[in-house]
C-alpha cells in the first residue's frame, strides 16, 4: 500500500496538471480568437463607419481608429519600436527606408492575404517597393494618380505629357512646378526616372535634359497653378485647354463640362499608393489580416470609393460602384492604364535637393 499510494498521488498530480494545462491552452486560444480590439493607425476616411459596424458584426472585433499621416505614423511607431498599434497605413514610398533603419514593421504573410481579390499589378508594385532583405512589408489599399486633364474639343491631340510642350497649344497649358512634373515629363521623353534613383550622376543628367525641355517649352505654359481650385477656374473658363493633374479634379470638371476629362497618359500615370503594414509588436495580427481582407472585399471597397472617389486595390470593386463613379474609372483608369502606371518608390536622400535646383532654373528662365 505504501507503494500504491505514492503512485496514485503521482497519477492524480499528473492528470490535474494536464487538466490545468489544457484549460490554460483553451483560454489562451479563446483570448486569441476573441481579441476585442484592432488598433488601426490610418488616414481620415479610410475606415468608414458603415464598414466598422459591419466588421464588428462579422468578427466581434471593434476597430479603434487613430487618424494620422505618414510623418506621425513613423514617429509613433519609432517611439514604441513598432508597438502600440495593430495595423498601420503608410504610403508605400515611406516603408522600405524606414523599415531598413528602424525595423518597426513585420513581414507580410501573404498566405493570410486574399490576393485573388486584388489587382495583380498593384500587388506586384507594392511588393517591389516595400521589399527589405527579401521580405515585403506592405499590402496595397488606396491609390491616386496624376495624369492629364484635357479639353478634348479644344486640344484633341494631347495624349501624353510631352504634348504639353507642343507650340500649337501656346498659352493654353498649365502644370505645377513640382517634382512630379519633372518625373512625368521624363517618362514621356523616354526615360525611366525611378530606375535612375540608384545613380545620382545619371539622375542629374536626366534632370538636365528634362529641365532644358521645360525651359524650351515655357512659352506654351499659361501658368504654373498652385491648387486644384485655381486649375479648375482656368480650365472651365477655357483659358487653359490641357494640364497635368489628378483624376478627382478632372472628374469634377467633367461633371460641369463633358468636353473636359481626365486621361491616362500613354507613358503611364504617376501614382501613390497607401498600404497596410503590420507593426512589429502588433498584438492582434489575426485581426489585422481579417480587416485587410474585409476592407478589400469588392462590395466593401466600393463603399470607400463611392464616398472618397479614390480607387482601391480591390479588382472587382467596380461592380459595386455608383454608376457615375464607375464610369469615371472606366474612362480614365481602366485595367490597362493601371497596369501601365508608374508607382512612386522611396525617394533617396539628396534627390529632392537636386530637383529643387532644376526647378529654380526653370522658373528663372525667360
């Protein structure tokens, strides 16, 4: 009996231990599955209230929305070394250099992303532009483009940026004297500015070429506009016939004058894209991937686009858009135009100073 009792006690301890261990694992799993909150660091308008409620109903997860911008996102995540938030939405050109230096994000697990519902050209661009040491750190969400706004009745021959230099349109052209104009004109003249980012000497040669072209075509320019309202006034009065600008401005003018419309340049629009990136110390990674897949579901992505007029990476969202908005995208940014888009990568240090000197030279020229 003396030997049986110790064996019996030992067995009871062992069984009890398994029970407690099993209970602990069960509770842990339940806590993970029922994570109550997703802390989302994002831009204004990117998380519509309608979708927050729908997501809560589907998953039981509350989304805590913290509105921010690129600079604030980087600052907040640097301060916590990637903690304090579960999902962030930086622009793709603000990820790779920050990640390489500070390590504030974790690699994207693409097996958890429903890529079947995403535009493949956007996915490829974001993978390329957010790669660090063979890992990618962003999933595409919202994009915006810069192309041409043309009065097709008055300037039917304008198809690409370089056409804004054509003397036949003297005094009828407008664009901003900003770096996108240099880059866009470079593409139209046969360069690939983004590929030259890695060689500052060749980039300077490119800038000199574009600068000379813009100086030679300066007599064609009516004005260098400062904002969308100024451009709209010039174009709606037919003072200006063609300009380089954003799709939303072009579509707004099209509503007032159907002769004016946004077109994707033959050399490709320029475009930014805001992504989903998961902070290094996210405490709700599962919820982060649930939100990414949910918000990019076509009918949900359409809710955002109908409200904000920006496109998303959801390839079939067009089926759920309001008729007028769907028509805008069909005319100006069909799939083939999106596939030909030049997406902004990270800007290397020193590049903007070089560009600034060229723009100063253009402004000062006669």
